[in-house]
C-alpha cells in the first residue's frame, strides 16, 4: 500500500479515491457494474493507477477495489470476459504487476488461478 509523503501526494490520493468511488457508485446505480465478469487486483495503489492509464483500448474500467474482494484501499479493474486474457497479457508486456484475478459469482467475487 502506498503512503503519501507530502501534502500534494495526500491531496492526489484523496482526489483519486473520490474519482474512483464516484465511478463505482455510477456503475452500481446504473446496473453497468454487473456487466463486467472479472476484476483484476494490483499489489499497490500506484500499480493500479499505472494499469488504469492503459485501459483505453479495452472494455474495462478502473474502480476502487470492491469490498467483496478486499475491505481496504486499492485499485481494481473491472473487465469483460472477452477482454480478460488480452488485457492480462498487455499488462504483463507493460510491466504492470497483478496480484489477483477475481470472477463474479452472484454478488461476490471469487479468486481464480491464472
């Protein structure tokens, strides 16, 4: 987990958290959240934000890591099944570390071994 060292970094992390939570609330309120079958987790917030910058060519969206996976701070990427393998391969090519892949089962996510 990243620790902010300066006031500017603290503001950045707070603003990022607000942005990601707003996105998650929108997805859940509109029902779009359930259209994504998988969630990719990262070992740190900076790693998740690095991944977020690479999503433009994928049917994927960054959110705070869902409480169903981890009740703490973190960044997750929701992805549709048809893009999962291609996105994981792309992250690997770009040097983005992934800590886990989780599949939706009803209202929860279950880790899948990859």
